[in-house]
């Protein structure tokens, strides 16, 4: 039902968007004296805003062809090194650069493509050999590929870390923090030689009982069966994942935007004003953000529901009852992986303290290898993108990775 309603809405509004786009192009083609008049400028700007105001399931390109390394441009070649029906592990290789620390970036499955982490990846590439877990849109994954819940997510993280080997630093952004921490704990308990040298957790819900916010309060308001009934749906027959139960990406996008509706309205009004004023650079910045923000992917229903129940409702990991494949998971087993947590002081999705809680769970890590950074002035997205990420947070991450690149490895982890 959700899918049908969304697709009908898209069909019904398509003529208005198409007409707006054509009108904007026609106004752009007017002779200079006419095009510069206030009336045509305002109408053109309004038409462009209307034409572009829609979600899409089109996966954005990474668009990282080169980065600056030590003052020179280095080509970036993106290719998969490991693939499953649910994800690719992409290597952002730099053929002319060698010897940099290896970093695996693990992002969320929360309604957006991994390309939302483009600013994170671009910044990391200057000093690191970067790999990214690129999750697939659930509506494109055939039902025959099987289920995908928390166990399967941990499986994928384990496979990626084992493929890359011991000399890896893992960086988990937002939602996957507890699952990546669990994966490292599984490896530690087994004495797996591929345990990462360091683990950085950025704005992730390790323990949402700490400093709870309205997102956390809302998560426990209803029984899980109600969320399943109202918020999950079946992929229609016209898609490759026909029959798969999903939490639609457009539903998550709506939830995100409803948290700060005034902010999004202001942003679109400012984009309109920028276009009217002829400030295309400012308008392009806002447009690029919303093109990425509006590119949505569906989430496997079992992953969404298990995350909601086990991470946000029942707090399995901090309560010591989290399991993977029926096996108890204890972060205290981690002894050889350094831990850095990063939080934004103004984060309204993952409150300060919720990620830092990982340190209290990882009692096996020596005190000198525990580090925490609270970034003043940063909200949720500001901890992995934007000026504060680049100027204040990234230097902390870079120094932490470098400090643990040659750290000694305990005998049982070799």
C-alpha cells in the first residue's frame, strides 16, 4: 500500500514537474534584456525549485575522480573488491599513491545511499587508502537472495574486515556503530587475525538510554508489531526485489524532514532567492545537497525492525544481551583495537553520550588507547561532512589512525 501510494503520487505530480522544468528552460532561453527582468527571473527560479523537489531512487555517482595528495592531483579509480547481492565493498584506489593507512568506511542502511558519505570519503582519501561498504537498494535485491537483518549486516562487516586483513582501520558512521562494534568483538573473542588496528565510531547509537532525545522517545512509543504493520510494505512486481518486505526510503526521508521542516523550507526559499539574485553558486550548493538527500533507497524490513527493537527499544548491546548467530557478543573481549568515538554537541539524532558509551563497554582496551572527541557546534551531519568535519574532526581522526598504524599486536591476534 505504501509503495502504491508513493508511486501514484509521483505519477500525479509528474506533469507539474515536467511543465515547470520546460518553463524554466524556456525562460532561460529568453534574450538577455528580457531574461534579466525581475518577473522572468522569479518565475524561472520558482519553476526550477518545483521541478527538482522530489525524491528519487536513482543512485548518485560518487564523482570522485581525483584528490589532492601532498600538493599534487592523484587519480582515483573506484572498483569493487568484494560483492554480495546486498552490498559491494568499493576500493577508492589511487594508482600513483602507495603506503597510506588502509581505512574501511561502513555507513548506515537508513534510507540513503552510501554516497551521502561522499564528503567523508573525499577528505579521507588525501591521507588514506579508502574502502567503502556500498549497500544496495533493497527493492533491487531479488527475494531469492534471502533475508537481511542484523546478523547479516554483521556478516558483511566481518567479511569486509577479513578480506582487507589486520592492517585496517575501521570507521563507522551513525547507525552501524553498534553493529560494527559487535563485529569487532566477535573477531576479538575468536582471536581472529584480521582484527582492525583501530575503530572510529562517529555519531552512532551505542546506548540510546544516555541523554535520550525525541527520536529515542518515539522509538519506544509503540510495540514493534505496529511499526511493522504501518511502516513496512512489499516491493511491487515491477522491481527486481518483488515480494521483498521493505521499509521504504521515502518514508525515512519524510521522517527526517519532518524533524526540522522549517529548516528545509528555509533552505528551499533561500535557493529560490539565490537564483533570483543570480547567485548560481549558492543555489548550486543547496541543489547538490538536496539531490543527494532526496536520493533514497529502501531498507530490508527485517533490518529496520531488528534495529528498532534491539538497538533503540531493548538496548541489547549495552545491556550485555546482544547476540550474533546465537552467539553472545561482549565488547570487553576487544583488547587489540584502539577506540575513538566522535560526537556532535548539537546532534539531535544521536545525542552526546550515546556514542561515548562504547568506552564503558570496551573494558579490555588499555586506557591509553581510548579516545573521545566532542565537537562543539556540530549537528548530526556536521560530524562527517562540512567545515567542522574537515577542519576540526578529520585532523583528530587522521592523528588517531596514524598513531595506531604501527601499534603492537597481541600474540593471540597475530
